[in-house]
C-alpha cells in the first residue's frame, strides 16, 4: 500500500465510524478527490459531511474551528501547506486558544492537513516546509506523516488529544510504499516513534521527521556500506510537543527540510543537549535546506533541498573529523 492509499483508507475509516466528523477543503469532492487524491471516494460515501469550499484557507479553518467548538470533529485539507500561512490567525488566535480561554477546558477536535515540501518542481510558493512557524503555540500539536507510521493510528491519536492539530504531509511520500526499510536495518514502532537500527551500538543517532525519513535511510545505508558508520534513525509522528527517548550515542544529528533559524530541529537539539550533554562528543548537529527560496527547475531545486547526499556528507565530516 502506498502512503496516499493508507491515508485515504484512514480517512474512510474515520468518516465511517465518527458520525460527527466533517471534512472540508478545496476541490475535495469526487471525481477530483483533492489535489493529491487523498480524499477520493469520501464525498460519494458521505455527501453531507464532505464539504468543498471557496478558496479561502482562513475561512475553511475558521469554519472547522467553529464546528469543533460546537462539539463536532473536523478535518481541513489545505491544498498546499504554504497557504496555511493564510490560516495562521485562525490557528493562533481562535482554535488553539479556545481549548482553555473560556474558564474550563473545551475539547477542540480538529486536524489541519498540510501537504508540504519540495522535490516536485512546484516552485517557491508551493514547496515550502513551514513547520517551524507553528512550533511553540500552546494548545496546538504538530504531527508529520511518515511511511513508517499507520495514518489511522496517528489521526485517531490527534483527535483523542481534543485540541487543534496540524498534520504535515511531505508530498514526495504520497507514492512511496508503506513500511519499506532496506536490510540490514529493521524498524520498531513504539510510542509513536519509529526506530530504524542495526543490532549494534550506533555511532550516531539521526532524528528526522517523516518527510525526511526515506532520505535519512538512504544516507544510513551508504554510510554503512562506504564508511562503516552505523546510525540509528528516530522518526517521531508527533513533532511538538517533542518527547522522544534518544538512545546512547556520541553524535546526534537532527535533519529537517526547513531553512535554518528558529526551527523544530533547534527545539529538538536543545532538548537532547539538555538531557544528554554528558555523553555527547560534541554539540547536536542540525541539517537544513539552503537559505533560499525553492526553485522550480529540478537541477536548481536539488541544490537547495536537503537530500541523502547532504545528510551523508555532514555525518561523515562530523564523525571523521
């Protein structure tokens, strides 16, 4: 099963089992089924609860927050995550605040789905990874889709939090197979964190969100084969609040597609350094995309967005000195 199929199946299951759940977004109705076909079949099966909307991310998110405030559940599809910036006010000043600002806790079951990331040639305003701009908002939880996590379990966890959540979905994952890990690595998924490792003590630990996982896995394989450097990869489904047990290793790397400056990776590095500074051989190393807009041309886009060669090079340079 491909990741998009797994996500579509998860949405079908939720819509079948939760009669209070609404799905809103632009062009989500059949036969189109959304820009990336993730909502295909939902409007045919649930015509009264799958609502296509005008092009206004602020309005879509505001309506979903209103539904949640009234006791229903809502999932929003932002066609391209870049335009979640237009919904920022609704998330910051309405949805996340409504959980606690009325004197007692109010359940707010809503999820905002944001396709993000480069690698598809969509250019500067349709290829960004904006996770860092939503980190640290009280009452707003952040998740990222992964080919190592079942989407139904992740979505159910998000709704069970009873607070607004954002699910970032790296677009290059949609066509990738679920749970694919190349031998000799094995994967174990516990507590919402996928751990990919060998049976030996690692030379380093990589912490990466779901959209970077396949690139980190490719780098891990080449590092093992070419440099005899063994890595353990941790892929949390929940990015924030961050709570991941990092295994003992002298080097830790945090890889993300965002540009540097006030990032999720910096938050992770701070947490790891505070807990494990006494056994680290050096500071936690951050790996980001280049400080640039994302070009449309494929050869220029590759110069900007983090890929497996960049991860391989940074890890080798730090460990080999």
